[in-house]
C-alpha cells in the first residue's frame, strides 16, 4: 500500500504543480502535500483521505498567495496615486 500511496501523492502533486503557473507557489504546495500525506497516512484509509486533504490544503495556500499578491499590487497602486496627487 505504501507504493500505491507514494504514486498517488506524486501524481496529484505533479498535476497541481503543472496547473499552477506561479512558480513561487510551488514550494508551498509541496509542503502542503507532505503535510496532507502525513495526516492521511495516520488515518484508516490513506488512499481515500489524501486527495481531499491535499486539495483543500493546496487550494488554501494558493488562495493565500493570490490574496497577498493582490494586496501588494493594490498597495502599490494606492501609493502611486497618492504620489501623483
């Protein structure tokens, strides 16, 4: 079962990384995959638990990075507008 689990983790991780163009987010997604794998492995059904845990964690970290980037760019725009005034 450990081999199947490792293959599942790798496949889902690669799919997620390929679908995430922001390379700076990749390390965070990999960390979340490891954390989800650890938690899933402790459950009674790791092959069923991991995909859901990983998806939730990967989505959350991607959304956090998106919000931080949006806040950063809005802050720059506000500073530029203030300087122009």
